[in-house]
C-alpha cells in the first residue's frame, strides 16, 4: 500500500488506494488536501497507511456535533442518567454547546475549538463550575464516540477546563441560626419544620422535601434519607439519593422530634378538613393539599424570611454548611459530621470545611501545651 501525491496551486494532497468495496466492487480511495509541503503530505500519508496496516484506522464521521450529541443523549445518556441529570445535560447542550459547536462535523472538532468555546463562556461571565460541567458533558459524549468508532480520539481530554476558584463558605453562627428559627416559629410562618431539619440535620433541600413520615423512627429518634424531590421538564419527581452514602440515617434531638410531632398534628387536621381532596404522598413537608413543594418556592420563602429578620443573607444550601460548621466548632469528630451530611469520605468534609480547622488547631495546640505543663508540674512535686 502506498500513497500518491499531487500539488494543486500552493498546497499538496495525498491519495491512498484502499482496495475494492466488498459490496459494490468499486475502487476505494482516501484523499486529503491542504498540506503546505510535500513532506507534510507524506508524513500524514504514512500515518494513515500505518493505521490501515494495523487495523486501527477509523473513517471520520460525517455527522455534525449537533446530530451526534443528540443521538448520544437519546441512545446512551437517557439510559444511564437520572431524569434530573438528563434534563440538566439537555439544558446545557441546547443553550450553549449546540449554538457554538453544533454545526461542526464530529471529525472536525479540535482542542482549539473547545478552548475558544470555554474562553467565550468565561468572557460572558459563566462560572468555572458551570464551564467544567459542560466540559464533563463533552468529555463523556466524545468518549462514547471513540467507543462507537466515529472518531479516533477524544480531543476534549486535551483541553483543560477553567480552574475552580476557592470559595468562602458563608454560614450563620449558632446565635443567628437560633434567632432565625425563633422568629419563624413565633410568627407562625410556614416551612418552619423545613428550616429546623436543615439547621439541625444538614439535609439537602431535595432530601427535606422528599422526607416521608414513614422515614422517621420515633422510637430511636432517627430519620432515614431515602428519596429526594427534583424539578425536571416533566414536573416534580421523586428519586433515590444520588450515592450510596447519601442514603443515610440521621439522629434527631428532642427539639426536632417535638417540632415534627406538632407539625404532624397540624397536618392531620388539614387532612381531615380536605378529606378525599387531600393528595397523600406521606410527605412531611408539602402543600396544604398534600402535594410536593416546588423547591424554588421554599427558596423564595427562605429569602423573604431573611429580609424580615434582617440577618446576614445566605443561601438555603448554606444551612447545611451552618450545621456542619457548628458541629466542628463544638468539637464533633469530622467522621460523624461526614456521616450526617452523607459525604462519600471524611476527606470531602475536611476539604469543604477547612475554614473551621485553624480555630480547631489552635485549641488542639493549647490542649497539648496544657497536658505537657500538667505533666511537668507532677514531675516537679
């Protein structure tokens, strides 16, 4: 097998004879143009011939990025992603990836295209987190194209996404958390129990909204995280927690248990009032009709409560951070905190809440010094 070279104008091309098509019997050739010198054409030609001889050559796909990535979503991603994750992928693909890269042929995609895409997103003010999420989608989708032998390599792996900036976690102090709950309870505001659960257990928003009465073990004072509520294009869905560690048991203090009992009593009165009109999903936190709460509505209510109390503005998710930070400041073992939060490993907890560690290290240093001094004092007696 050898190549044939031709110069047209200022550029060179090569042609390789691939033999006859097994079906049509026609001669097959592979031609590529646009090389500046004959040497460049010869090098590329030799690489092709080497791949053909080894049986590693893959015919570049004629599909566009748009055609391929939507096919990947339908055939592959839909089967392995949770409905909420599938929706999030689709939003990013339709809003950003297709408008910028969709018209390119899959075989034409280069690291340069992707790098320029990321740079443009950064210029538009998108966060490194969000761009890295797009990078993950592109890496997985093109990786599957390699497995399907549509392209020879995953060019996305040759591009570095933006680095994540260190984030300062904003939390409430013990006093601020107490003031917030006291205000919401005193004024009879809805979602009081949701805030109690967030602050006293560190549960995520979806986990709180998915909590059922049957998930609470009153005798042992524990609750089990078994499902979450997610917003998808099809509406609100109940799903299992993402990871094995997210499915966990959390011990509850008496304050939380008594708040839940009062809440259940009020909810039962509402059930009797509505009778057959009540949509009973066994949810702890739900609408007056028993339906699941729209997660955004809980966030809007939380923001409004912060305005009314005049407390430092934080996100609802920061109540989870508040729970963890307070526990660590009180000297609780990071392993216990990690288990309550449902982290995959204690290292995640320590990395996330490293802002607490300097104070803890100071206490540790003082405790060590005190122990040494006491030992010295005993020896001098």
